[in-house]
C-alpha cells in the first residue's frame, strides 16, 4: 500500500515536471533566431516539400494572429495544464466581476523570468478563468516573433495568445464587440531583469502605452498582481566592472535589440527536487485580479489625460498589492516599488 502511494506520488510529480518542461522551449528556445529560421532553411533540404507546405500555410494565414487569432476551448482545457498548475501550484483570485458589456485591458505584474502565473491563469482554463469571469474572452499578449514560426503559431493561438502589437490589440478591443479582455504583462523584458526572490519591484513609471490604448478604445483598466512570480527562479547579477558583468550586459543588449527580450542569468531546480537546473522552484504562484477602472473613450487623448489615468492605475495597483500581500506570503512591511 505504501509502495503504491509513493509510486502514484512520483508519477504525479513526473507529469507535473513534464508539463512545465514542454512549455519552456516554446517560450524561450523557440524565440531564438536560429530555431525560428529552421522552417525556412528546410526548403534547401530533402524535406523541402513539408517546408513549402508549412510556409504556404503561413503566408495564407498571415493576418490571423492579428485579427483575433484562432482559439480552441479544447486546447485550453487540456489535462496537461492542470499538471502545470499543480506543479507550483498556481491560483487565480477574483475580487470583482467583469461585466461582458465592456472590454478590458488587464495589466499584469510582475513579469518574473517566464510569467508562469499570467500564462496558466489567462492562456488556459486550468484555474477556471471562464467560470470566474463568464462571457469574458481573454487574450494574453506576447512577443510577435513567435507567430512567425509555422506550427508553433497555431499552438499558441489555440490558447488565445496574441501579439503585443497595436494592430492586434486594437482589433480585439474595437472589432470583436464587447466581453474581450487583453492581458498585457506591462513591465516586459526590462522588468524580467528585476526579478529576484523577496523583491516587489515593477517597471511602470514610463510604461503608459497600455493606458493610452485604453483611452483610445474605451477599454476598462484592470490591475492584477501575481504573488510568488519572483520566487520561482534565482537570478544572478554579477558585480559591476567584472568581465562576467560586461559579458552579461553585452548579451542582454543583443537579446533586447534583436529579439525584444532580455536574457536573464537565472537558475532553479533540476528534474528532481533539490537538484540544480533551469526549471522553476515548486512555490505557490497566485494572480489576484483587481477592480476595473472605468476609462472614457477619447480618439486623441492628451498627455495630461494619459498621465491622469496612469496615476489612477498605479494607485489602484498599490491598493490591490497592500490588500493581499500578507495573505499570499509577503510581510506586512513589504512595499511595492514602482520605477
């Protein structure tokens, strides 16, 4: 009986680890240029026919990812994502209703290294988004480069991912009626470099594009914070002036300039607990979705209007953070730092 219990426990942990392991290449490795170009190079090999078919479909389907995508309720409900959820575990917390009469921009913080909380909560149904927010269709925005890769683009579109581009976001918020929610991890690549256990630092002071988009489309702004996102990886920043730091900054600059991402020097656990590797640590990750902030629709919002709603948003985010920080593992004295 004891042997059977531990065998089942080992199987569950193994499936949870594999569920996370299959996603990391899609998020990180497939974002690298050499991998991205493989389907194109195959044209010059004996696999040219498969490559030509894939590329022909890509050309034919080129605008789909910027025009609402092609989501699949079946893919979003895969059992795979429940194993992914249980690995940490990940949790979604609702504080207010989202009326299907409006559209929303759900801004999420912090980015962390890989944004596990945003992915599992908004790109899958593992934590019950559809049950918590009925009649709301979520679209998680990510780098556009991943939509240039045949097959991979269809995989991520099936989960409701969309490019974080003006064209795609504007389409979702103005061309598909009401009941749409676009999720933007506002801090992006810059904020990933700030991700360290025990910290609550977000890059937001100069990020006002999402507020301007809300004003132009009339979408309500919704703050959300993922507690525990910064705890699942350790990140190393080498001392200034050392050759390691010079190399690190050079590598990060290349990644940001070419791919739009920052390469972080991070590590976590290995395939087994207690070992060293690049998988995230098994620590709770909880995304709390706050109260919608009504925003007027203004075709050409002034800088003053953008600044006003940006300040209101930051105030609402601070309130959300302070109300829930102790419940989800942070000390009462911990403050949210906005830079």
